[in-house]
C-alpha cells in the first residue's frame, strides 16, 4: 500500500475516530442526557444534508421523508415529552 494511503488511514483513525469520539464523550458528560439524545438523533439528518451539499448526492423522496419523520419526532418529544414529565 502506498505511503499516502497509510497517512490517510492514520489521519482517519486519529482525527475522525479517536479525537471526535473523545470530544463527544467529554461533551456528553456536561450535557443533560435528554439534550444528548436529541442532538445525536439529528446525526442522520446532518449526514443526508451534507451528502447533498458536499457530495452532490440526490435528495430523494425517501430521504426527505426520513428527515421529516426525524424532525417530527424531535418536535413531538420536545413539546409533549416535557408536559408529561412536568405535570407530575
């Protein structure tokens, strides 16, 4: 394997895996779990949007539907979930 390929693998391993996951774990320590779960549920939405913007992927109706379902779920949890727990 060429040297540049090894450098790319090391870069991906160090920056994409180790540093990002470490920063995510540390940030989760100081963030309420309810916020963390909502933020992490948006990961697929960001991946779809960045795929369209950066990689010129096609935004299909299936992707749009998935994004809408995720956003609807987050909105419902934020609006209805708080009322349920705060009423006790």
